[in-house]
């Protein structure tokens, strides 16, 4: 999708000279999360955990293309951000066969800084600028808060049922340069069953 967007924007300026004869792009994204905090046990069946979170995020993009008439395009950059948040969860196990849990993870503000790699050529620099990617540029892409709940039920020793629900508060997160006004809150449901044959 990104290479198609680049080719379309170049065609607007250079016409058919910008037709791609060869194109490739590699991208990787890492979000490393570290959480630590105490768990307080109020009874054998009920406990609450509270923790702090540290998140380190990194994005790496390397795009290369050969055009029909305007030469090679090389755009390579890295974006990094760090942020802090917190998590609170509660666990209730009324019987040995039933476990209920709920958790809330706070929003984490992430301010990404862009660093253009020296391998980027003049054409690549111009194209990246059109996508608001400039050396030293800063933008926000927060990690949304979420509320989750889960249930584990074990009717017999060998059979286990699991149900989970997670709601993401994306409308409240600052998602600069990401069409944030068109993003709605989202949710997901997970259902699983496990049977032990031995």
C-alpha cells in the first residue's frame, strides 16, 4: 500500500516517468512492555494487582524503487518513542472450577521522533517529506487504554472453557497523522476450549 501511494504521488509530478520497474519495502515494529507491581491477596479467592508500565517502541522502514525515467528512490528511517502507564486487575476464584478476572490498562502517551537514515537519497527525502516524515520530526501515536474481562470454567478435570472480552478506548487516544477522527472504539471477544486426553 505504501509503495502504491508513493508511485501515485510521483506520477502526479512526473507522469509515466515515475512508473516503478522494481520496488521493495521492509518494515518492522517493536513494542516492548515492562510491568512490575504488587499483588494483594484479600482472601484465598480474591486478589488485586497494581503495576506500573514502561513501553519502548521502535519502527523501522526501508523503501527502495527503480523508476522508468527519474532514477532510483531510497527512503529509510527509524522512529522511536517511550512512555509510562499503569495497570490494575482483580481476580476472583469462588470455586476450584471457576475463575473470573477483570483488568484496566491506562493509555500510554507515545511521542515518536523520526530519524532519517543517511542511505536516503534526495528523491527519497522529498517523497518522505510528503508523508510528513522529516528528520527530527515528532508526532503522537498513543497506545489506547483498554478494559478487559475473562472467565475460566472447568466443569470436569479434563475439560476447560475460556471466555474473554476486551474493549479499546481508541477515540480518546491521540493518534496524530492517523486519521484519528475516523477511528472508533473497538472490541474483541475470545472463546476457547481445552480437553486433556491423558
